C-alpha cells in the first residue's frame, strides 16, 4: 500500500508552512522594525484620503475622473513599497559598493534638468519629463549624498584604522556633497538645497567629526545665504515667499495668499475637524497645491487638531525608531546613514508643517509619506528600506 501524505504537527515536518518559516525566530519578518514600518504605512494610507479630498473636485486637474490623482498616488505608494523591499533585499552594504555609480547617475540627472529636457512645475525648474512621466532628480540626490558621505567618513573607522574621521576625509565628503547642491541651487530649487544642507549637518554630527566642522558649516551656510540673496540668484517667486513669511500681512491676496488660506483652513478645523471631504476651504479650492505642498491643511481642516496631531505623532514615532537604529548599530557607516535620514525627515516634516502654520517660509517641500508626488514617495520609502537594512544586518565582525 502506498504511504499516505505525511502530517504536519505544530508546524514541523516536511509540510511546514511558509508562514511558519516566515515568522520563525530570527527570520527577516520578525527582525524588521515594525513600529517604523507600520507608522510609514499608516501615513501613506491616511495620505490617500487627504489627496483624494484635495483633488476630487478640481476638474482642471482630474477632468471627468475624480479618482485620477488617487489612483496615481496609490500606484506611487506601491512602487515605493517595492523599492523599499528591493533596498532591504540588496542591503545597505551592497549599495555601499555601488555608491560611485549611484552618485554619478544622480548628478547626471540633476544636470539634465539644466538642459532643454528640464521642465518648470509651479515655478520651480526642477523636473525632468521622461516618457510622459515627471521626475524630480533632487529627491534621489538626497539619498546619494547620505550614502556617499557615509562611505567616505566611515571607511577608515570601520576598518579599525581610526576612532573618528580625520579632517582630510571630512573635507572630501563635503566636496562630494557640494557639487550636486550647487547644481540644484542653479535650478534654483532652494527647498531641496535647504534639506541637503541639513542632511550634511546630520551626517557630520553622526560621524563623530570635530564640532569645528559643524560650526564652520553653519557659518558658511549663513554667509552663503546672504551671498545668494545679494547676488540675486533667487527667482522673484522665491523672494516673495520670504517676504510673505517676514510680513504675513503683506499682500494677502497676492504673495501672502497661500499661507493666509492655509492658516484659515487649519484654524477652521477646530479639535475634531469639519469631517473628511467636508472642508469648505478644501472643497472650495482656496488653498493652492493642496495635494502636494499644502496637504497638511486638508488634515487640519477636515480631521482637526486630532487628525493633524496624529500625523505628527506618527512621524515622531518613525523618527524615534530611526534614532534607535542609529544608536544600536555597531558600524559607523550604518550610524551615519541613519543619521542623515533622520535629519532629512525631521527637517522636511518641520518645514512643510511649519509653512502651513506660518512659522516657516514656503519652500515647496512635500510632507514625507503624505504629499502627492512620485519621486518624493519613492525616495522616502527607499530611505525606510535603508533603515530596515541597517537594523537587519549583523555587525561586520560577526
């Protein structure tokens, strides 16, 4: 008689399920930082409702399909998740070996923006149009600056030759960051430049480099900002944004219109909001670019202080988990990469939310995981993949 099929008891035996293996102790699924991942997923899920609310009635954008932006946004999130999985699968150490290629490609792409291939969106000449799809290369530059500087600063320390980066290494890493920053400034994309400068500061602080470099960089940044203003590098719309920030009552129907309407939207939400899809400022289309730069105003108006506060709490938990990863990893390279991502997310979230509240100038930066935008969504999910990889991989000495 032929033997019957073997039985599986308590997950053991030849038919042990794939779910059991997936959730086994020491498996990748068990070792992922789930609080971080769940917070990022919650933010992206919440963003779908906010983006739909902000765009469903804008016929000049969606035509006859109120779901047009929502569908694109969901697709962007799906691609972002795929990129995160691919980043975890490759690992941050594998990407470390590919940094020269990735850095060269990102610099090439931002240079293309300065050619006739570059297009202007909402006053910012920072985009490429490729096969009908828009691409903002500066978002990828943020990642390659982090990886490139981390590679240089950690090389001799992780090899055991030094306890901290020497002055020559720090200077080399700054040179690597300056080139793409100058190119992005020439677009000009001041918002991205601000984020990149904060990334450089975060990377240097995480690397253990001398505090003199950090203080010197702050001084150089201040002098550079004054020089940019005096030399007239900024476009008129960027100057107007700073003027409106300095004087909120300046031309409320003109240069101050965006921030004025944003504060009205958030202020009208109260504690619990007007209800999803029932915000008068949102349905009345009073806030420009509400699905991208000003998406936080949708949460403030329709979900109130509770909903807007939830977004801030989720971002805070995500940053807290990233700080734990940076602290617990035993290799300097991983610490620096995590530190750069923390500086990126923290500053960009503060700037985006701050500009809607009137405490920061309008800089055209998306809210991580929440704003509509393909390239920005791809970049932040790749960053989450890097953080997860740092947590998963064992120390080099193991």
